[in-house]
C-alpha cells in the first residue's frame, strides 16, 4: 500500500463518519471538503471559506542539510504550502511552522535563519506567522508548515471540477526542479549570492534554486479562483503524470496531453542533453515544480491573461471521458500516462 | 537561548510586522492573537472566532516506540491539541495529522493503528479529521497534530486575563504523568487490555496511561469559556511551575500558591514513597498532566461546579501584583517558584 491508497482509506473512513454526523450540519461552520484536495475547506456563515493545508519536510527525504541553507528551507516550507493554497484559487493568510531540531543544529542558530527565509516569503504574500511548535529531535531536522487561506464562499477551485471538453493548462515550465535535484545529486551546489557568473554556472544555479527555493504561483492561483476561470486545479508537487491522474480521478474524467506542448525550458533541454538526462521524463514525472495544472472551459480560454507575475501558461491537452483513461500523445503515437512521480512508500523494482 | 526565549523573539518580530501591516485590518478576518498562547485566534465577521493549535511529537524525545502503542500515540497526538483548545475555553472542530514514518514502520501497519487511536478520541469530542500529510523518514517517527476550534467571537480565554486578587484553580491531579514517566523509565510497561489486576499493578498502569494516553479536560474548558468563569487559562503541559509562570508573565501579574493545596493523587504519593520519588516535585515540575490551570474572579468562585465529567477542581492559590513574583508557600515558609518544567533546549548542569 502506498500513501495514496492509505489516504483514500482514511478518507473513506472519515466520509462514513460524516454520514453519521449529519445532525452536526446545523452548526455555524462546516467542513466542506476534507482529505483529498490541496487543502481542506471550512465554510463559515460569514461569507468566506477557510482553506487549510499542511506539509511535512523531513531531513534526508525531502532535503539534505549540506545541499541547502536554513533560509532556503524556511522559504521552501512556506512555498509548498502557498502552492497548495494557490491551487485552491485562494489567498494565503496565516501560517504556522513547527520545527524539530537536534540540539547542535539549534545551537548553531539554524532556527533564526530558517525563520528569516520564511518571513521573507511571507512578507511578499501578506502571510502572518500565527503559531507553531518547537521540539528537540535526536538527530534529524523536521519542519511542518501549515497555512490557512481564504476565499469567497463556495469559490474554492477543487480537483473535482473538470469535465470532458475542458482544456488543460500549466503555468511556467516543468522539469526544472527535477533537473535541479539531479544536478544536486551529481554534486552541484547552490550559490545564494548574486553577482556575475559564467552562463552555464548561472543556468545550473537557477535550476538548483527551482528545486531548493520554489516560487509558488500565487498570482495565478488568485486570478484563476477569483475570476472563476479554472474548473479544476492542482499544484504539481508529485509530478505532472501523478497530479494529472489525481485531478482526473477526483473529477471522474480522462485526459489526453500532447507531449510536444509540455513547456520545457530551453536551459533544461541543454543541460539535460549534456548529462544524458531525458528532459521529457523529468517534465512528466519529476515533482516539486510547484506549477499549477488547471482546466478551463473552452468558452473561457480566451479570457486567460497572457502572463501573471511574468509567468505564462501553456495549453497541454484536453479533458476527455473517464473511459478514455489518462493518456499522452507524441505525434501519431498515443499511450497511457501512468503516475510516475514521487511516492513515499513505493517499493523499488528490487524490493517487489 | 531556550525555545521560550526564541519564541519570544519570533513573536516580537511578528508584532513589529503587524504594526506595519495595519492597513490589512480592513480585511474580513483578522488574527486577534498569534504566538504566545495555547492557540492562535482568527476573528471572522461571522460571529465566531477560530482557534488554531499545533503540537509536534518526536520519537525518542516525546515518546519511545517500545514503551507505547500506535493507538496510544494517535490518542495522545490529538489529546495534547484538544488540551490546547480546551485551555482557550473553546470547542474543538477539525483536526489535521501529519506523520513521518520510516519504511519498516509504515509496512507494519503502524499508521492505521495510529489513526485508530486518533479516531476513537476524535469521535468522543466531535472532531473531524480534515487533512494532513504523510512522509517517509529515515529512521524516526514524527507526528504533528493540528487542531482548529471555535468559540463565540471574543470569548476565547487567554493567558493574559489574570488580575491581582483572582483565585487560581487546577483541574484533576498533578504529577500523575510525571510519575508514570518515571515508572516507564524504570521498566514498567503499560497493559492496554482491561481485566482484573492486583491493586498495585492496576495503580501503576493507571499512572502509565496518564503519561501515554492523557485525557484532555475538554468539558471544563468549554464550561469555563462559555460561562465566562475563567479570566485566564493555560493547560499544564510543561509543568505547573513553568505554566503558572507563563500565565503570570502574559498577564503581567505575580502569584502565590499553597504547596499543601496542590492536588496529588494518593496513589502517586504511595507509589512515589516506595520508590524514593518526591510527589510534590513531580506535581510542581513534571509536565504532561494536561490539566487546566485557570484564574477566577472572587465573585465567580461560587459559580464553579463541583465536577465536570467526573473531574473536580482544586483551589491552589491567588494572583498578586507582578512585583510579588511567582511564589509558593509551605506553611510559614515562602519561596520563589522558578519554572522547572520541560524545556527542549535547556542545558544540563554539566553543559553549563
């Protein structure tokens, strides 16, 4: 059982429980949407819905201490949660960060530097740090980021809003973060200081930062939600193939995407080419790009702005009937697009 | 610097930031209270305030794998957060649990058993599980529990509401959880099956469960909040000495408590007596009792019920002017009550 199967089991259990609790629906606030989207939705009678998301970052699983900085980690902890709130079409408001640190890391001033990174990003998007917890650990760093957002009542964009005929778009470029991770694994190290660098070094550094310091698509999320342009939306954290499958599963639809239209940065293509990496595989299955994947009704496609915050969107495919499955076309060939992104508890081939 | 100093630094930084952001106060919802209480308070115009709390549980710091069970851990993760919401005088509504597990623990079915324990307690208090995150770790278990509660607007009971002359009460008994921890450290193991046991074994087991499976004072919290009987409140998680100091610091007051009135269970006294443990030290400085410590105006003392959910409250002292400090009296002697509870990053004497 991987974590997605497990989450579905827990979700079924909560749903069964909710059926029995229907008498509670006379209460002031109700949970509109719990497990199974980028964030939970709490509806209150005051005209706003609250969105809640939580993300764990674990040392040596999600990051390595010697390939990032405390500031970048603080940034990333908030960025991944901002991306979830953006994927609901909502505005982020209040953040909570819990950190567990070994004593030597605590003594090194790590926590202050982590909060420096967190606050820099929080300030940019008007997020207030509202709480958290601090604990000692024996040897590893653990960070849990929780973020509460808000949107007008009923306006949250769910994964389950896609219908056949809807057009599929993604923001920005895909595969950058996965390329960055491969470069880190091969020994590249990030330079956080600005200043002139040789072009290759500059390009590599940009990809490393896409992995270590992702920029959430906050502006796009708010626009797509508030102008009601997106029917369904998810952020690409596990990988396009996995996250498109998540969205299709929730919506009860299929999809076909066009491999040639997947936005891959020229820099990724060049750097991958020189290192025997396949940029399309990184773009399809590499996670942590934190771009937004969303669907738009055909009549609304013309209303999409060209760019938000300097970031463009790209058409990549079309929602189809569920019976068609989730597929990818490359010229005349078409094949099934299986989820190939990150799973925490997937057995490797050797273990199976 | 211990974590309390650090939290105060972060808090000052947030407060400075909030001053600069006062233009935001025209928004629908505002953060009334962030860092520095048992939970953050978000005020919305719908007539209700939301309370948010988060608690990290780290393996080999907060628990050991071989001295508890997954079910008890699931229970405790929610219980500590329920205690925080109770300490705000509020009702718990929505829970979020993030868990990080090593692969072998994941394979053992640990997560399902943890959720079993969580759901049992959640059902008891009407908490809905609304989300969370699941991650792999290299070797240690980590659990982060987040809980959102609600109360009528402006009715949350803060740490800062105590005034000189107010009377200080605690629910239940103190020192049980610390006694339970000492017994575990000396090799005692919990029996979760019911059934007849010799009296001594039964008593020991009850103390172990006070440590491993605390019962939050949910009923008392709601009553004290909704009937506006408590001026200030905190849950005793770090220890009476620490938490009373926290409450007094936030309220800008002093206090004197009467050692003879601190409620210590006869079982603790007996078991400690036979094991050369000082029950008063456990009751003063031992943490994790998750009882409520609260202040009541003299004219309201008569309105306190004798028991809620079978749990009594005990008068332990009086709030005084700040200049008096926080003190404890034992007969004619009186001395300063220094925080002696749990700190994550306190140096031991040897290290200082």
